[in-house]
C-alpha cells in the first residue's frame, strides 16, 4: 500500500448509538495489526446527516462513503480497500447529497472534520464567477424540481417540514414566513435578500456571496415561485465591491441561461432580480429600515405589524430573508425537508455559519450542525487559545449579543440554548476572548458601535446608549463611582423595553451580560481602580525593574520623554509624564519593564 | 415539450462538457483562493504567478481556477493542488515567491513542499 488514507468517522448521535465507538476500536486494532497506523489518518465528524444509513465511514481520497457497517465490514475495508486499494461496492452508499461535495474535498482535515457545510457547500470549491461550475454541482436543479414537480404550496410545505429558521438572527420559522406572504392576495409581491451585513467582525454573508453567488439567486427564484412574486431585490452594502461584482456576473449569466427573466426554464414562471446598494448604516439590516432605504427614504425602522409579509416594499407583500437562509433553500428542495430536519437539535434544524474570530488559533469561517457545543467550536475547530493563554469568554451574536464565560462552554449552539445562557445566536459573529481582554472594555467597544449606529428615532436608544457609554468610559478611566453598575443595569433594562427595533432592544446586551457574568471586574475598576487584564490605560502603570541594563532603548523610544537614567544604570519612568502608550514595554529586550 | 428538469439536466451536461474542454481532467488542478480577504492577503499576485506559468512558463497538464473562501482566514492566501489519485494538498500563507516554488517543485516535479501545507 503506497497511498495515505484519511478516514472520517461520523460521531453523530445516531451513529454513536449504532455502535460507532466499537467500530472505531476495531478499526484501530486492524490498523495496528497491519502496521498502517502512520499511513491512515482518522478524523471524527459531527453528524453527516445520513443517520438512517449509519454507522457512516468516509474513506479519502476517492470519497468512498460506507454505511451500515458491522465489525466484519471494518475488517474487510482495511484488508481490501486500504491494503489492496479495492473499495467494497456492497457497502457503498450511493446517495448524492448536495453538501457531500464539500467532504469529498475537505473531509480529511480536522478543521473541517466537525463541520458540515450546507449553505457554504460550494464555497472554496468552485469558481464563483463561472455558472458552469455551479451547474455541474447540481446547480439550479432545485429550481427545476420546484417548477416541474412541486406546486408553490408544495415548496412551502417542504420548507415547513425542514424546520429551517431565519439565519439573520431572530430565528423565525422560514416556512411560516413564506406562508404568510404567499397567503396575501396581491398581484404585486417582492422577494428581498438581506445582505446588509453590519456586525463588526462578521463576514458570513460576504464570503457566502463571494464564494457561491448562484445559490443565493437560486434560493430567491424559488422564493419568488413559492409566494407568487416576479421581482426580487438583493440589498447589499456598498462596502462589498467584490461580492457585488460577482452577484452582477451571476445575474447576467443566469439571464443568459434562461434562469432569470421571462419564462424561466421554458415554463410560464417569470422572475427577475436587481441589486440595490446600502450605504453602510447598521440599522438598515433591520427589515423595515431596509425596505425604507430601498424606497429611497431614510433608513429608519417602523413599528410592526404590519409585517413586511403583509405590507412591505412599496406597501406590497414582501418576503425578506437573510443571505444564509436563501443559500439553504436549494438544499432543502433537492435533498428534502425531512433529510434537512434530521440535522441539528429538536427546535433548531440544519447548520449555522459562524465567523470565528478573536483569540483563537484557527480564525475562520465555519459551518456546524446546530447543537455543536461552544467547546467543540473553540477547541476542536478553532484549535484553542493561542500563546498558552486561558479562555475567558466567548461573545456571540455581535453587538446585539452577549459574553458567555467558561461555565457555558458546553452550551449547544442553537437558538434556544444560547438565549437561555444569556446570549443570542445572532447572524453568526463569534469572538473568542482570552485573559488579556478586559470585559468592561469589550462592553464599551460594542456599545460605542451601537451607540453611533443608533438611527435616533427612539429616545431611549439614542440618548440611553450615549449615557451608558459615558458611564462605561468613566469606569475604564478609573472615575467610576458606587451605583454605576446599577445605573447601567437600569438604563439597559429600560432601553431594551422601550426601543422600537432590534438595534435598541439588543444594544445593552453586551453590557448587561458582562455585568451578569463578570460583575467583579466592574467592581474592581470602580472600587480598587484595577483592570486585571491590564487593558484600561488609566488604570495601569509601567515601572522599570532590576533587570534593566541601562541600554537606553526605552528612553529613545518614549514619545513623551518620560524615561530618564544614565547609560548602564537602571532607568526610571516619570509617572506624571507617562501616557501609558506601552512603547517602552514592547521595545525592551530584557523584560525590564513591568506593566502593573 | 421538455420540462424544466430535462432542461436543467441538459444544461448541466453542457456545463460539464465546457469545464472539461477547459482542461478539468488534467492530472493536476490548482485552485487559488480569491475572496476579498484572500485578495487583501495577496492572492492576486499568487494567481498571476500560476497564470503566467500556465500561459508562458510551459506548465502543462494543469487546470487553474479561482475559488471562494474556504474559511481559513489566518492562513490566507491559500492554494490547493488536487492531483489525480492523491490526497489534495492545501498550502497556506502563499506569496508570489512561494507560488513560484510550488510551480517549480510541486507542479513540475511532484515534490510537495511540506512546510507550507495546512493540516
């Protein structure tokens, strides 16, 4: 045997129940026996979504998908396939799910092993600027299937069966939303894709569109068919020039192939798409503000009801979904709602895309089955915390979400569990925070963002976030006073209860969740003037220790000339002059400067 | 009259035909990550090296394509080499100079440059 193999074992709940652990031991034993251990790499994956055919094993290269395995089968796979290079036909599963392509190529890397890519199934695999690549991977087959074999109501029923929920953050059941819009009796209806991704540190929608624009188009065309709309609009922020360029190309190519425009795929169905650019206001991600913005008005939310499904764009029934939701639609149609609902947890089906960022080894864009724990995401996929630091918290849901400390690491990722823990799913931002970060400072960062993005319509949001920001600023400057924490809690509670839209209702979340989980850090800042992470510059000082050799490097580097001392003698820092920029600390080669 | 499913099947067959006619069945396929993030990390220069190698550098039996983001933000730009019958090799943090080395060593002589491989 010359080839190196990578075997992926499915450790989804169902495969585990069907004896995967035992098979894994048998495999191990066999590899040992034949001396193949260093030539076969074993990976574990989360549920591969073929539970009825479990236990599942994938052998790469070649992507041979084995199912229904028994102990003797594993022995045979090792002897026949691995040693003699002859795959065993009777054990191979022939099912061709859309997402399988991803595992065909990436299933052998640990970073991808726990992932399952449905929305991002083609991202990083195909050339996004060439429709042939998408067509070759069963692209637009879902649309054709809907147009040929399904009534509009049939499409909606399939979505209801799938249990798919809105991926923009709120998690509203997609099938219901489509039903409401379809039920409206109106000749003119609209379909909108919300690609106004604004969370700091989030790039799920951008990557999805840049990597595979056609899946979004296909989802939207199916949406148009299901609800009876002929016009769709993609609202995308102007800051994403490449995504816009690729969408434009994709729309042109789809038109050339008769997939957009009149009589799609030689049927009676007509539908077309256009792109509208957003100017980057965060609040325009809120659906009613987004609609106002498309209409040419100022991007401000309005009270609901009426919901857009009843009265949306230009007062017409409008179906508005997020990029990731749209990207899931073709898979639900081709592979079926029942299959889709076999992935995930009881109330949250399918997968979720996250932008994993912050203090984690493998930052990146990931898609995991619902129910994956935060620990698996951070340590198995993310590779843990770099530089030997310890985990402090994870911030989910962007500026609308909360920070969860270590005791919540085993929380499964789904809409309900995250909400119970005190955070939200949000659109998919995930920022890992280590011991070097100050929680008050983090809360201040997010609040500063929402505060400046508040549209100003509701006083509690406009003024309240400003006051909260002022209080946080003074706490980080060591000027906090007793009662500040309670003031923050009261203001936060009030803003949540009295704001019109999701921006205001969620703006206090980062502050409230850090107070709940890291109250002692707030108290230390206020009472003891200590920032334990040594981040808040007003609360730290730099001092020279005895390791100083008097080289003078810090003295030359100091921008305010606060350091004095003779050559080859210990230097000192004048605390009244020091601006705590930290340049001396990073300049010193002898670790002679302490941050205290 | 053909129904929509028949139409799309025909389109798929034609699409596959066009992809193959562009050399997809070459012994080696090279994919360069070209999303905004990859480009910011320098993937355009990397792409140019491979393109020049294919158009002027005498590199044959190689299918070159761009791709979207595979999610490895900290290792961009990424380059993937898929060789018939072998495990795909993914390189991370590739610049123009490294790309040239991949052309010279891996693509021309089959030597995988292990130190840049993502695992």
